[in-house]
C-alpha cells in the first residue's frame, strides 16, 4: 500500500499543506525545527489516531487555531481509500472514510499501516517496559481490529477495577464488587496475552534473521514475551484461552489482599514485558549501543515483514532522522526495503546522511522550511 496524497490544515506548524508522494522513496529534508517530524507525525496520526510523541492531542493543533484536519488518499491492493480526520479543542475527533462518517475512531487503525522508526526507538530495548508494550499494541492493532477491540475493553475494565481498588485501599470494600471487572479483564486479557505471545514468536524469528545478517552471523537475537500471568500456551485456541483465563483468575485471587491494599491491579498484560537477548545475555542489561542499534533495526525490518505476512501488503515505512544514527552498511540495508516495494519516507537534515548505494527508480524530494514544503 502507499500514501498517494496528504492534506494538512492547522497541524503543528503547518497552516495548509497539500502534497502528493512517490510510491517509492520520499525524502523530506531541511534544517532543524522546520516541520520534518511534524509531517511524519501527521502521517502516523492518520494511521493510528494518535501522535507518536505526545498523548496530548491539543499540542497537534497549530497555535492560535482551534481545529486541525488531516486528510489522505491511500492506495491499497483492494482499491483507493480516502481518510479524513478532524480534531478540535472543543470537539472530539471525527473521522470519515471515503466521505462516510465513522462512529468509532478505532475504524481508522489499519487502513493505512505504518512502521515508524525514530531515534527514540533506540530506547526501546533499554527503556521502560511500557514502551515495549506500546510497541506490541500498536503493531498488533494495526494488523488486527480484533486485537484492538480486546485491548480497548481491557483498558476500560482495568481503569474501573483500579478505581474500585483505590476505594478499597482508602475506605474498604466488599470483594464481591470486583468480580465483574475481574471477569472482563480476564477475558479480554487472555486474548491479548495469546495474541502478543504469537506475535512475539513470529516477530522474534524474523528479527533474529535480520539481526544475524546485520551482524555477519556473529550474534543471535531472541525475543521473549514475559507475562505476569505466567507461562503461556503457544497457540491461540479455545482451550488455550480457557487455560490462560484460569491462570489469570488464580493470580488475581492470590493477589486480592495486596491489590486492595495497594489500590491497583498488579498482574495482567499491562504489567508484562518483552525481553531481548543477544547471544543469551539480556540486552537491556548488557548490550552495547551498537548491538542495541542493530537489534532495533532488525526489529523494525521484522515489523515490515510481519505486517506484510498478515495483511498481504507492505506497510508504509516512516524513518524520522535515523539515517545519521546508522553507518552506511545499515543505511543501505534499511533502504533495501524500498526496493522490495515498501513506500518509504525519510527525514534528514543533511543530504550526506543519504549516501546510499544507489537511488531507487521512484523518488521525490521535499524541502521543508518554516512549515512550508517546496
Ligand atoms: N501546535 C503547534 N503550533 C505551531 N507550531 C508548532 C506546534 N507544534 C510544534 N510547532 C513548531 O514546529 C517546529 C518543530 O517541528 P519539527 O517537525 O519537530 O522539526 P524538525 O524539522 O526538526 O523535525 C518548532 O518550530 C515548533 O515550534
Ligand atoms: Mg525532527
């Protein structure tokens, strides 16, 4: 799939913008603080309904304005699609797909699939578990509306359950009240857990392959999903779901007192982690900068392939300022993606960062200056 056209209104430092793109490589260049990341952020926003760098949507609206619009034309194997997202200071987000209003913003997710890679991702391995969970959630939501549904149910129930637990911690509570929320998080949670587990196995195999090649066969990367609920069955089946639900319930029962004392839910997908090992050693603790870079690059390449396998076409690759962080060998490796039919957006300040083996046949250059694109 590829993004054929994008229109922005009052998004970050853009007043109005109307662009068409190459289905191959799109290079967005310019000095710092001109709007390069903002442009990629707008694409990400349209893909996921969220920004990759803030959870406060208000920040996305151009200062002095009260509403933003992002519109795109996406070309997919199944045909063309127009997406239009509006968001205002006093209005909730509203979405139209092919001109037809959608009730749920969640319908947006997966229409334009993206893989985003920025220097912040280099923190993925060493950073907090929340970043790795978010990585899995975004990846899975983009390829599976079912996953996103279970995730939303889970997060809502978790909020309610935590509110009750806080009450319990403050002024006591009869445990019976918790049970409806327990059942909801157990049901949605089991779905999330088994889907994450399966995704990590496949992503892990793909990433290990890329990592091996990027390290000339010297390093073995392994990914493992580590759940607070305990060991998980490998495959997603009704029996496996039932088994995970039982284990989850058991864990909740055992922790009831502690949860009521601490006022929060202590087990479940929202407490889990994704572990990276390189040559058997935990990467979070022992990997060098170079090894982390290689592992994250391998993971991003694996993401592209993983999504392609599931949705049957390649996602769009967004590379924000990462080229300067990589050596020429790794840059070329990343740019091979373009040759395998992945539409790619690259932002950079210095054209020298783009010293690449050869330019793909299809490319366009965009110079960004003070919220204008030339
Ligand atoms: N809501 C907003 N309204 C107006 N300008 C904004 C808004 N948010 C960010 N900016 C401006 O956008 C610029 C940063 O753009 P960015 O895309 O991050 O730069 P870069 O080209 O370095 O990637 C800054 O000048 C910042 O002030
Ligand atoms: Mg930037």
